[in-house]
C-alpha cells in the first residue's frame, strides 16, 4: 500500500486530519477506528492496530491514513459529512477530542514515530505524513482554542 503522492493526496490528508481531530476517526492508544452508526447499528472499521495485518502498525497515524485512503468513496464521504457536521455544530466534542489528542500527537511521540519510520523504505513518505498531521493539529488547536 503505497501513497502515489502525498502532495496530490493533499485533500485526502486534509479530510483525514479533520476526521481525526473531530473524533470521527478515534484514536485509543495503538488502535484507530471509525465507527459508523446506521439505523442504530454500529459498524466498526479498524484503521490501525498492533497486528500483522497492518504493516505500519507501530506508526498508527500513518497506517490509519493508508487504510483510510483505501476505503470506499461512499465511506469517505460519510466521514467527511460527519466531520463537517461536528465543525458546523461547534460541538464541544471537538475541544474534548483535541485535548485527548494532545498527548497522542506530542512532539515525543511524533519523534518516536519518525525514528521508527527510518527503518522503512517509505521513510520519507511516512515522515512527510506525520509532519503534515502535526502541523495541521497545531493549527486546529489554535483555531479551536485548545
């Protein structure tokens, strides 16, 4: 699973960041999931977890991005709608999720992921993605007073 070009994937990264920051895509330690509720039924999609099925599981925000990109266009549209809804509703969930993400996206963790990335052939792609997520998160925190 290789990203053709992170630059051309700019919109996908922006949508992924929105979903991550608003909590539509949830991070819980090493596990990143998307829960879709339809007609009262919760359908959970695992985007990353410590498991052999996920090649980059030690860098969960990168692995989750690769999985996110491979989702159907319909699912990505639903994720985007939910993210936009949370922004438009000025949901307190946004601030709560931002606070929860602060330790997850702390410099120490980003640096650890960069160290782990150096062991992969895709190191420059991985580092570029985690850097973009970190930069977007800083802006998100400023915008939302977190």
